[in-house]
C-alpha cells in the first residue's frame, strides 16, 4: 500500500471489542480507512475484552465481520497484522498495568509516537471507571496526543450527565473528549453546512422572512429488536430527540461561523441550543406528542406491539414515537417553527429535512381561492441521499397555469459504495483531531435542559398507550400539531 501524508500514527484501543458495535461498525470502518490509505503501517489496534481467547481467534472473528460488511476486502490480510487482542477486566486496576506494558510494546514496534485513541464501546456505567484507571495506570501519560471516544447515552438526564462528565474530566480535558453522534457523520448531514454556507442562493433566504417552517423526520420500520432493555430506560425522547434530532436542528439554525474550525462551528451550535425555548409544564402537551406502536402489518408481515417485545414491560409507558414543535428565540428564527418527528415501526425508513418557504406576496397565476404549490428544499439523508428543489413552472399547455417541478441532485451509486458507514468519517475526524462533528459538553448540557422539562411533565401524566398502528406515521395528534399552525407533514417528497 502507498503512504499518504494524511496518515496519522496511532494506537487505537477499543474497550468492548467483542461487542456488536465493534464488529458491525468499528472494525469495518477502520479497515476501509486502511484500504483508502487514511491509515498506514504506523497503526495498531488493541481489542479489549473479558473473554479468554487467543490473538488468532480474535483476528478470525474480526476478519469474518469485515468480510460480512465490506464488499471489497483487498489488503485485509495486511490490515489484520495490525489487530491484537488483550484480555482485560475493566474493574481490575492490575489489568491496566498489563495493558500499559502491552501498549508500550506496540507503540515501539509500530513507531506510533505515543499517540493514543481510547474508544469506549461499552455501557456508560464503565466510562468513569475506565477513564480513572487509564490515568492512574499511566496510560494517559504519553508523549503524543490522547483522545477518548465515548458512545451515547451520555447520562439519563442533566444531573447524571454532569456527574459522568465530572468523572471523565478528571482524566481528560474537554478538547480530548469526543462524544460520538453517528448522525453527525452522515455525508448528507455534513452537507447541510455546505448547502447553507457555500451557496449564495440559500443563505440570504435562510431566515424568518422567507421560511415558513422546517421539518426534520427520522423514521424507522424496525421495532426495538433486541434492545428492549435499553429502550425501556430511554425511549424515543432520550434515544433520539436529545441528541440526533436537536443536533440537526442546531446545524439548520446556526449562524455562519467565522471559520470552519471546529471551535467556531461548535460555538454557533451552542448559541442555537441555548436559544431553544424551554417549555413550561402547561406548554408540553400543546407542543410535544408521544406515542407507542401497536401491532400492525409492515410490508405484508405482521409485527407485535411494543409491549409484547422482549424485555419490555407489559404495561410500559415508554414512548417509541415523539413529534414536537421547537421555537428558537433569536433574531433569525423568531416566529419560525421547527417540527421534529421520530419513531419506530413507522411507514418507511427515512431521515429527511424539508424546508418550506413562504408564499409569494401576490398569487398572479391562480384563482384567488387556489394556492400555489409550496417551494421546498428537501434534504434526503437516508435512504436516497440527495437534495431537491420543488418549484412552480408553467404547464406545457396554453394558458398560464402552473405545475410543480423538481430539480434534484442525488449521490451516485459509486459515491455510496465509497463509504462503509458514518463511523468511518467520525473515526477519521477523531484521528485528525477534528472535533467539529462531535458533541461538546455545552451542547449536551443545553439539550438535556430542554428534554428534561418535557420528560418531567410526561412523568406526571401517564399516557394512553398504544396509540398508533405499526406501519403508519404515528398518532393522529402528530398531524394536529402542524395543522393547528396551518401546516402539514410533507410525506413522500424526494
């Protein structure tokens, strides 16, 4: 393989390396980076696990995972020479001394310059323990950089998030902590910034003078699958709204940063999240809707209701659907509602942003009792990545009637093949030290404050669940949320 100037020597230590996330996402993404010369020979990966197995056994498992998720496996044998297994008990202080010795050996063998990336693909209850022991054992005392990557959920409310953050900050500085949100690694999510700030036709219109509302939808066909235990403690509000949905709102609403440096972009996102209008208890029911799926049929297959899923209470009040109206109290967005919607067992798998522009001041092309079709900017994030503009044009007949037309850009099949997953983008960013697409503590604190107010009110008022059939777009109240303002959810727009 050729050497690229993008390569960054590093020892990557993955805690929880035998788990599903590591085999489904992390190792395939790291291999694809290696294939593309974004990782070179000066790289070593330690897989940490409690199981007793040989290095060869672990490599066979990782190899099988990569072959399952990656079509082109050229250079796989070379990549596997950089993968190692280390049996380790995260609660045992002595285990970290052994890990330090092993890490030092690999650092010297592969000439890694003391650069160290610790990835905690484990439950949050272990974050504080591991970070404390990493420091006390000397693993964080390195000549190169040290970075800690952690998965959500980061706390279950603001209080627990602050406690966890204080634990981790004993061993790592804020700029060394990378709180991963895989939505921020998706190409089309990252394209939101490019669309806004690199195109003169959009940014001048990106305000309350021209935009009537913005809709963000993330829907799934799948149910909770084997995650019933986790989902019971999180639900759609904490699993999706607190992080993914509010992060996309921040990208859509932020002011232009003074530069593309991570600290400048994140500073603008923080301003947006601090401007979210916190809901008073009596306002929650008028602005947010929760739901839970009932039994139904999806693609001709009967599926059970949420309460019949594994490790779910038979009288569960956990929402599998959330829709809400968000207000941003700043000069640019005053009066513009941001509608968010996310749920499981819905009609389709979609991640989409729809920007609806205001009507022209005077409709010259229809009878006064008719309306022009809305101008829309549609950003499709999944499954068909692309951007489209919905405009009005003259019909190809005599007269002056109009009809909606669509101008579209979609990522080619070749482009889609070039990326294994959003994790690939984020892992590479982390190696480069680019924290733009990771969540800063100030962002996290603001989102928890917003979500906690909703959760507190919902706890006081038990819902009537289930309230939407699997295979539909959620409860009726979700439609009413928009219709009260004179809008409707845009369905099936591409």
